[in-house]
């Protein structure tokens, strides 16, 4: 145990300490030393700083000192407010919810002095009320509240009653849905108010997933409201199925292959829709829209931003490993498109020849490139290039790269 814990954690620690002490046979003389070893590094340092003889104190004194330094003090009114706001989580078992309620109720000091000078503890009454009000399943709560003398039975009986109803619900999750579907198939029409299942009861239905066998809710609330048909699988299995479908390779369409070899910057194609739109009765209301953006909460007309460019100086690589034979001393300064997502360097054939290079400088290649729309790019050849540029602060950066030359592009 260390400093900065809540009162609930302190109560759990005390119970664990009593179990450990009884199981290990620790007597009253050695109990303080053993208890001091249960404190963490920060808490142990605080105990020794506040009292150098803390380990030699009696067990009640050491417990009181540890509680004062470890537990964060919280007002009882705040703890009671948190207790009254507890609710059963979605998919949480009722017994786990009851354990949370009991642990919080033990820290709320639910006791008072009677006129006869006796101390009356009403913790069980508060726990029973919170359990009845915090049930997440509306049908189980309705049936439990309708039980005779529900406020007179013990808390354990309330837990057992609600738990039995949960077991029955999980055993027949689709009974109400199947009954309603069969009634409609028989032509019975709409269900009468006495036999119809309420929407809240339907939305709280659960069933085991046919794939992972975990319980999941058949109905959930999304951005468009509650689903009308029950889910077939849980959300984890549904997402896994969607990921498998997206990972499957998409077949290339004939329309994408027939796209004209335009510049590499083309990233999308337009396909004709099979749906026929109705012609407008009035053709004078047609409006031509330019490109707009939404800065500062309003639409404004703006131009499409092109890829950033950078001036570079490109020349044939003079290293002995670049290309056997004569390497021409030809260089040119061009404006290149800086595309961080590109996988290769591409230069148009017309621009390549216009800057003093020739076809004899190219080496044949077997690589086949494709644009973003999967259109093939015809490669005339490639050469080993040395690329240099100068930054704004005057630093010269240089790299070597294999540049492909194609007649299908217009710029580098």
C-alpha cells in the first residue's frame, strides 16, 4: 500500500492484512513490524519522517498513523452523493455492481444515534435502495420492484433475486423477438398493448455472439438512433469482418485502365453513374461553383493548392558505379515537385531532351510504373542522377537517385 488511496482501498487493505496475519500466524508482538513492511516506499518514508519510532508502536497506533498519511480525506457528503449516483454498467453482472455499491456504502458513515443512546446502522437499507434504483435492465427492475415485501428482505436476497432473473434472461434472449416475428408472419397484425413488448425491454435484450460466444446487446443507439433489426454479431466481430473485407484486393475496373495517360498528378477518375437524374424543368437556374474552403466558419472561394516545388540541379552521376562507359558532363537546373508520398523520381522526356540530355544517356529498364489511378506509365529509360539543392540558410544538400524518364508526363 502506498500514499494517495481512497477509503475503499484502505478497507480492502485492512481485510487483506487480517487474512495475511491469520494465515501467517503473526502474533501481536511482531505484527507492527510486519505491517510496516506492507507500506510502499513513499508511505514508509512519510511514516519515518513523522515518527522515527513508527515501527515500534502498537498495532492500533501504527494503523491510525498509516491511515492518516495514506488515505485522501473526502467529505462524507461527497461520498454519499457518489453512492446515490451509482448505476449498473452495460454488460456488468449484478453481483459485481452490488460489490461496488457495498464498498462505497461502507465509507459513507450510514449510522446515527437514537434517542435511546443506541447507535443505529442503516447501511443495508441504503445499499438496497441504490441496488433497486441502479439496475440497468428495465424489465428486471420492474419485476424486482413488484416483488412482495421487497423493502423488507435482506440485501443478499435482493442480489440473488436479480441474479436469477439475469440468468433467465441470458438463457432465452430472443424469446420476445421470435414471438413477435412469428405473430406478424401469421397475419396477426399489430400486437395489442397487453402483449406487445415495450421498446425499453427490447433494447435491453442480450444474446451470445455466434462467433466469439460473448454476450452482446441486440440493440444499440447510434448517430441515427436505435437500430430496428437486432444485431447478428457483437461489435468486435463486426469490426473484424469489416477489416477483412477492406483488406481484400479490389479488382481493377476497365474504366480505370482506359484512362488517358495524363500527368502523374491525376489521382482520381470520374465514373458514369447508372442512376438517371431527372432533368430540371428550368435550365436558367444552373449555378457554376468554384472551389470553396471553410475558414473562420464561413465558405470562401479559394484556389486549389498545387504540390510544393523546389529548384534543384541535376546531372549525371560521375561515380564509377553509376553507369559503365562515358558519362556526359551535362547538368541542368529544373523545378521539381516535392512529393513525400512518391516512390520514385520521374522526369518527362521532352524536358529531359530540352535541357541538353540525349536518348543515348538513358539505360533500358524493365520496371513498370503506374499512376495513382493505376494507369500504366511508359518508361523510355532511366539514368543515375546526382541531385543538389541549396536551402534558405545557404546549406547545400546532395543525394543520388535513379531517375526514370517517361513520355507520358509533362514535368519532373
